[in-house]
C-alpha cells in the first residue's frame, strides 16, 4: 500500500510543517506563499526577458559608442581634408600673385628698348640754357584754381596737368621732352651736360612716361583735400591706378594713364 507520508517533514515558507502527503498538497493549494508552476514559469520568463533587455541595452550602448567613434573619426578626416584644401588654395593664390607680378614685370620690361643708353654725339645735342632739366620743371604758372579744375576730372587730371606744365610755361622753360622718331620707343629729355651746359639724351619711352606720371600725380595728390568730394574722388582714382600698376587689372588702367601722357606730348 502506497505511503501517505514523506520520509522527512516538509516546511512551507509560511512556517507550516507536515509529513503527510495529502496535507502538504492541500496546504500548497491554499497557501498564498507557495508559487504555482505557472507563477514559476512566469517568473522565469520575466527573468529571461530582463536578461535579454539588459543584453540589448549593452549592445545598443556598444553600437552607439562605435557610431560616435566613427563619427568623430570622420569629423577629424573632414577637418584634415578642409585644412589641406585651404593650404592648397592659399598656395594657389600665392602662385597666381607671383605669376601676375612676373607678367607685370615683363610688360614693363618690354617697354624698355635695349639701346637707351647710347651716348654718342649723334644722340646728344646742346640745349638752350633757359630750358629746365627734365624732372625739375617750373609750375609757378599753374594756379590753384586750375589745379582744382583738373582734380574734378580724375581720369584726365595727370595728363592735362603735364600738358599745362610743359606747353604753357612762359618762355618754353619746360619744353624739355621731344620724340625724335615716332616709330621708335625712344624719347629725348634735357639733362645736365658738362659745366653749365645742358644736353638732349635718349631715354626709354616707358621710363620717361613713368617718371612724368609719378612726379605729376604726386604733385596733384599733395593739392587734393580728401575732405572734399573732388579731392576724395581724385585720391580714390589714384588708389585704383596704383593697384593697376601693381598688376591688379593686368596693368590696363595704369597703361591708359601713360598713353594719355604720350598723346599730349
């Protein structure tokens, strides 16, 4: 006959103790502290889900960290690439600036003939002594009102000032420039000779025009008042010409000024 008791007593979490199989079975059914198989299964599933959630959380955190590291690496690569492009652009600008300067120097050099220093008797002639040496012209005959009128026309101011200086001086004292041959880029200017004599000397066209522009533009700039509209506009135009002389526009504006001087001679 089957036994109705356990070999050893069973004790419940509530403190109930019994060796009887039937009593123990009945107690389990009514004791709230005793978990059913269903409750146990639910608890196990809950633990498994929590474990999976924890694993997924760790995986997501690891993935997020990996993406952050990749993003940071990409950012560093982009910054390095951007810096490299900036350096290349800066180098290109410097190369272009150097090339522009070379072109400008070549343009100026091309205007200088290779035979400008010929000092034979054929190229030197005695000059009337009342004529002033080139670069030392008199400007006493030019009034302040005439200068202000010239400043009002910035693009023609320098050439017209030179016209007044050399053509309108009393007694022709400033007629110290001439063009012996229009087919050659050579001017003749008055220079000091032996003793008190003065002579005509060959000079490169470009050299003479540049000196005339530099001297006359400087004299006009000294008369221009930047506080007035006329003075401000003239000085602003002069700044553009200086930039052009440095090659800013390929030298076009500066060359235009020299051409105007040539045309009035």
